[in-house]
């Protein structure tokens, strides 16, 4: 599940991870409970997603990402990001920020 470890990035993928770390403007996209967020994140990412770095989850096709790391958890405003890439290894073209409640 998104809330736990799903294995780290494999060696040799560092360049790929750096390449996809580009960002788009954040669009405030509503509010979810933590439970709702976990369900939505798994649906958004689909089967076969993996944690490519701590708190960063990438879909199997490399086009969708969820970010829920220390920054999102420890921030004054508890939140997460649902992001989409224009192509594998491309740039983030959608960045939906959702607020999380307990």
C-alpha cells in the first residue's frame, strides 16, 4: 500500500528519477480523509506501482505519480499530491494538491 514501503528504487535508476523530478504549478483540489486518500492513491496509480523514492509512488506506466513524504506529512498543512507526466521521463503537467484530515 501507499502508506508503507513498496521497495526502493533499483540501482541504475537514479538518472531516471532525477529526470522525472520536474514540477508543475500546484492546483488545490479538495480535501480527503487519510483513509480516502489511500484508496484514491491506489486507484490513481493502478496495479504494479512502486515507491521510487521515500514517499514518492510511480505508476507502472510511468505517467502518474503520488507524493506523500515527510514534507507533506510534517507541513503545517497536511497534504498530498496527485501528479501526471506528459510522457515517461518527461515533465509534470498536472499537480493536484489535496488537503488531508484525520
